[in-house]
C-alpha cells in the first residue's frame, strides 16, 4: 500500500502540475492571438491600448503563476517523498523527545514556514515588478514587509489555539476526536466571520464611514428594499496598496458590513455603484454565503473523518516519506497533499461559483439597472486590466466569475 500511495502521489503531482502549465500556456496563447483587436461588444468603451494592456498584464501574471506552480510542486515533493518533513521531525524530536503536542506544533509551524518562504519572493515580484510595471502597485517596500509581519502575528494569534486544540484532541479524545475537532473548527470559523470586520480587518486597512450623504441614502434605500440589515457602510483605503477597485459584504449575522474600495467610488457614478451593490445583494438574497459556509463545513467533516482513518494506517506515512508515525505528522501530511488529490475538482467549484455570479447579476438587473451594471463592469474590466479574451478551457477550469463577453451578453438581454 505504501508503494501504491507513493506512485499515486507522484503521478497526481506530475499530472496536476502538467495540467496547470498546459492550461496556462493555452491561456497566454489565446490572449496573444486576440491581442490586436478589441471584442466587438467592448469596442465603443475600451480602447485598443487598454485591451492590449489587459492582455499583457494577464499574460505576465500567468507566466509568474506557472513558475510558482512548478516551484511549489518541487518543494512539496522534497518535503514529502524527499524526506524533508521527516528531517524536520528528527530535529525537533532531539530537542523535545517527550513533549508530543509542543513538538507537533513546532514541526507543523516549521513546515509551514518553509512552504511560505517560497511564496514570498513571488508575492514580492508580482507586487513590485508585474503590478508596478502596469501601474497598479501603490505599496511601498516598508508596507509590504509590515503586512507580512502583521499577517504572521494574526496567523499565530488565531492559528495557535486551534492547532493546539487539534493536537490535544487527536492525542486524548479517543476514536471520535475528528468529530470534536470538526465542531471546534466550525465554531471557530463562525466566530471569525463575526469578529473579522470589527477587530481584524482594521489591523490591515483603514475603514471610514461613507461620507457622501446622497449616495448613503440611496444605498440604504436599496438595502431596505432588499431586506438587508448591516452594521454600516464603510470605505476602505484600497488605494494605499493597489489601484484595483472592488466592493463586498463582510461579517455574519448582525456584524455584516458593506465595504467599498475608495478606488471604486472614484471611478463609478452613483447609478453604477448602486448596480454593483445590487449584485452583491443578489449573493445575499440567494444565500450564496451561507451555502458556501455549509459546503465548507461538509468538506471539512468528510476530510477530518478521512484523516481519522488515515492516521492509523502505517502506509499513509511510509508512502509519503515519513518513517515515524505521529498524530501531528498525519495532520501535516493531510494538509499538504490533499490539494493534489482534490485539484481535478476545481472545475466543479469554479462552475458553481460562476452560477452564483449569474444569479447575482440576474438579481441586480431586476432590483437596480442592468444597463448601469454593464457600464460599471466595463469600467472595472478596463481599469483593473482584466482580459476580455480568456482561453475558454482555462476559464472553465479556474475562473470564479464568467468571462466578460458572456456576462455582458446575458445582462444586455435585460436592456434590449
């Protein structure tokens, strides 16, 4: 069984990395072929220069993703079948031979640090080379490293308790430890949804109440019409880091907030802002957030139940390059290799997400204006340099939002 798992893992790792590279190269080639002409549906609103900028920006990001995917796959192979995790475990076993929970936490943290180290140079390059070149980056290097430190601090503060709870339950809660951990994990996530907007998000960005009274009254009327109760309307200083624009709901229950990027408010008029908000309200009205939470809980339930069985199988450790079985190593291996085994399910999740987007567009067209939503989307496609000509297969595999041409075409039916 160990040999079979090793062979399966290597095959899937090579297959998934190969698919990512193949899809990425298709995407780049497709965009390049259509670079010289703006699609007819956008020709009156988006210039050839803006279209070509979006094509070049999308291709630059995709090339970087392909290099990063290759590096991540190589690192994962080295840590697992290459013996890297066992080497880390051996170091901490010599330092803490009898304190399994503390040792397990340190082994997992060490592995996560090694894994994240490879991501930092790619994030840095994307921010200060790719985004900088195309005029999107507003971050300073000091802010980049400050954010890195802040994310680390928040990760430790929030992650340490749940990690120790997991290791403690795995060690002493008996056969159904995974069920108890699932309950703890679910409660933790619901708590985070409630406290994130008020206590965590302001650690990274500045949020100020929406000052435009006319726009505020208009938005509040739309919220009341749609039966949405929020804690307030806020503007986020997105321009401090990037010139990209967006709007979103955050929070859960009575802690829900409506948040606009300042860059979005600068680019869209009131009619367009109302249409964008109506789209977001469509997600609320169709219970998309609740459905996603329920799906996440279901997946975590199945995953933890599977882990509860795998941790007692010697071949699970041996097949992934670990000589000494332990509770914490079972958890670490499962977290690291499960994305490889689940990769081929990505098109299903992407398709489900695009379906949600169409439903939200439909809601916005009925409760605000399809015409103004189209105008807002075209501005956002242009200003965010989103490609108008993605490769169809790449889009079907990855994209959480429908391609621009299909989305605009559907909305145009409401204005005809």
